[in-house]
């Protein structure tokens, strides 16, 4: 891929589709006319510069959520900055790719799963834009965009990837993998896969009124499996290498067939969620949240 040009934000740096690349997915082959865009947010710096370019006829903003070279632990990721920066770039839909472990025998390594539910086991994260003078409570019963999830699943089929549609992703804190006791409990609760990042992104994307769906790439059985009693980083990296080509194919197909209009409620998530009386919202909060609340507060 040609070396991207470097720039600050401009009209040519905007994009309506965003991609978060997870472990093993640090670049997006096929992007053309690329430029590196450094975005500043009221919540600090994103994980890395964004690479904005054309992919399958659409302008796309790509971000490696762990930074290029995988420098950030899941807990260290500035999720608020990552999602807010996507909003500033004009992104309306985020496609996420991430590595997960399987909690079910029939969900084998090398399969993909498109989760439609999450369960929270994180402890050390800020996962809302609100507070400090403004209260909001968005609906989150269905935490992913069904339209975008269906597109990802269809794109897996088109790419010849074995995919499971729907399921529950339990989001743990990490960076350590599960204990055996935890793994057995997750299976008793009938969760499907386990990862460390996606729920936090999904919460913030909903508050930012951005559609969000994730492609969970299964790299291993969690430690409950008698033949996988000790998950190692080396095993996961090898599975990631094998999955990367499939992930690129699925994402390109999803971008190629991205519909023009959003047939979902994601773009109106804040419409009835802001509870603080407008006159009582501090000026600093209005400024900090302008990209996501401006249309309701102006």
C-alpha cells in the first residue's frame, strides 16, 4: 500500500465508515488515496493516527485500537477518544474486528461470530461521555446495530468464512486470560465468546449515535476446554495470522455493500436520553460534548 500522506483534519479527511482493527489487524489493505489524520479530542488522544482513504468506493477511517505495533493493553485504550474522534471525522457506522476465545465446543477456532449481546466483566474503565454537569441514559438493550451486524454476517458468507449469527460476548478486563473457575462460570451462564474490548466501544458508540457491530474472530477455546487448558499468546498470534486474510475480505465486502441510509435507531439514541435541564448544562460540558450533543443543545 502506498505511504499515506500526513495531515490534520480537512474535508478530504472525513469518512462515513469507520473500522477498528483489533489484535493482528493493524492495517487495512486495499485502502487507496490514503492520508494519516491526527485527531485531537476533549477526551485526550486516540490510540494512534487514523488512516483515511478510499475502500470499495467508500471513504473509510481506519484505526488500530491497540496502536500500530500493539502497544496498548485493553485497559489502557482511550476508548472515549477513539469513538469521539470517529464522530469528529463524520463516521456514522463503525465496523469492529477483534480476537476472542470460544466458550462453546461448536464454536471452533477460525470461525467468526457476530455478537448481538454483551455481558460486562470490566472494572477499570470509563465507558460514558457523560457526567460533570450533564446526565444522559441511552437505551442499550440491543447493544449492536442489527442492520450492520447482518451486513457483517452476510459478508462472512460471501468470503467463505464460517460464521455464527448472534451470541453473547462477555467482556473481561484483562490483560490476563480467564481462570479455570471463571471460564466454567461463563459457560454455565451460556455465554458464547470472551474478549477484552468491544463492549466499551459499543457503549460509547451508542452514546455518540454511531452504528456499531463487531466481527469476533475466534482464535482458541478458552481454558475450560481439556485440550486448551492453558491459552498462550503464541497460540493466539498464530490463529490471528491465519484469520487476518479472512478479516480483510469480510471487511472489504461489508464496505462494498454498505447501504446508503441507516435503517435503525442508532442515529437517534440521544433523542430522549438527555435528562439535565438545558439551562443547567455548564458551558464546559456543552463544548466538550458538542460533536454528539450539539444538535440537541444548540
